[in-house]
C-alpha cells in the first residue's frame, strides 16, 4: 500500500491543525477540511489539500469526501475533530441552538462516516477517530447541551466500532481534557451571551472564570492530542479510547473512584458553586464509611486501573501484603483528598510516579516495612496526616 490518506476536519485551528501538520510530517496525504479555508493556507503551503466543509450542509459533506476519493482513490483515516461548545443554562438555551449543537458535533460527524464507510469496506481497512472529550464522561457547569453531544458520541462510537469490525475498520475515541485552543474562548463567549444576564448570571460568570483559568493554567498544547491521534492510527490494535493529557486521565480516574454524589461535590468545589450543605470533605467522609478500601483485591484493582490510565501510581511488592490492614483504618475521604493533591502535584512532573506503599504511608500515618522474615510489619509514626513524605520509587 502506498501513502496513507487522511481526512482531518476542524483543521483551521487547534487540535485539527496540529493533527494535520503532524500527519504531513509523517508522510500522510492529508485532506484538511474546515469552514474557514483562509485559515488553512499554512497547511496548504505544507502540502495539505484544503477543502471547504460545513457540517450542517449535507451537500458540503458529500462533496468533501468525494473530492478526496476522486483524487487519492482511497480513504485510510477519518478524523472527526470539528465541533464547538454551546454553553449556557438549559432554560436559557434556545432549542434551535441545541439542535445545531447536535448537528455539528454528532450528526455532521455521522454523515462523514456514512460517506467514507463504503470505500473503507471495499478496502477492508480504515480507521475512524472520533474526537470526543472528557465531557463525554463527566458533567461541567452550564454545559448540558455540549455534554449531551459528547455522551452521545461515546455511545455512538461504541456501537459503530462493533458494527464495522468485521470489515477490518477500526473506530477510536480520543478524549481530550483542557487544551489551549480557540475552542475555550468560543465556549466562554457563548456562555456569557446566553446566560450572562438573568437568574443564572452568577453561575455563568463563575463558570467563565473557571474555564478561562483552566485553559490558561492547566491546558496542554494541541500537539499533545495530535500525537495521541497519531499513536492510535498507527497502531495495529488501537485501544477503543485514549485520554490526554495527564490532567484529563486524573479526572477520569476520579470519576471512576467516586460515586455520583461525591463527584458532584468535588466539581462543585472546583466551580465554587454556592453550597447549602456540608463541605466536600465532610460529605465524602460520611458517604464513604462503607467505601473504605479494605482488602488487597481492592488495592490491586485501584493500582491496575491507575496503570491503565497511565497515572503515576504503581504497586510495590510490599503493597501486596498488609495493605488491607492499613486501608481498613483509613476513611476514604482522607484517601481521596490526599490522593487528589498528590496526583495533581506529580502527574506531569514525575514520570517515575510513586508507589502505593508510599501513598498508604502518608494517608494512614503508617509506614509498611518488611520484618526480618520478609513479612509486612507496620510502624506507626506520630506525624500529621498528609504531611510531606519521601516517596518510594523502587517498586515494580
């Protein structure tokens, strides 16, 4: 097979432009598609074929794919990246805008997929990458319609993946977190336009501040997602989902770890939503009396899940014995609170990570060591919960 051919939507800026540029560098024939053709002149100069694409226009969608097939004779990769965030209170958002949000973020992508599938089926090969969001797994303040499209994309992709598997076609979901692109500014602008006045104005102002700060302070460069997409499409056996950057993997991990009520309180604290009841720590402490991590099986599951998400938590040999006794004494709230802080501090800055042994030592105020017979022995140290601790890095 010759040069692989890829269609990249939303290529006028952000993740789409970074992905198109990276694919060109790796020898792909790239068809970069977007509404703003003038914003893709740099890609055209680099060798990309630039196409106009309006995801709300079925004729534009069909024309885009047919031009690529006519010129290249095949389609190996479709990257559905185009989309926008329609933010605002449900009560304030006109249903016409909600329908447009679905038209662009879901139905437009589905229409492109329908156009490329006959060619991919005939080839018996192809990869479809649907760029979703961690917003397809969690909620965000005043983002109901945007989150709805991303939740829908997640389920749509799961069904599609298994429909087209017999034809040798792969379907991958990429779930970005905070990324430094034009998307954030557009979402904030829509949010303030829709709900900046009226009963939700206080929530809208607070949400806008958090979104802006998140993108400026914690947002990764779009090249991070471009590299993730490249990894997926070059893999013979890609994973169904890829989450990036590390901060996004942390959020998905916490969603797995916490129940709905506890996770709601956590994000309410992030967004500083006015509270009418107890703080997150008090609430989680009460909720998690029955969720204490008591057994070695649970500890192993925790470490394995963290490993799948590439979080810096590893299971030390010493963790396999006696850890259940330590967790038996720990309120889950204390574990969660300290765990969040530790991962936030180390997720990006310490590739070696830290072992569960070191983590438990801090949370429980207990050091797990090995006695002369190689067994687990506990040495209680009188120090304040959550104090700084020299983490152990020599685990397996």
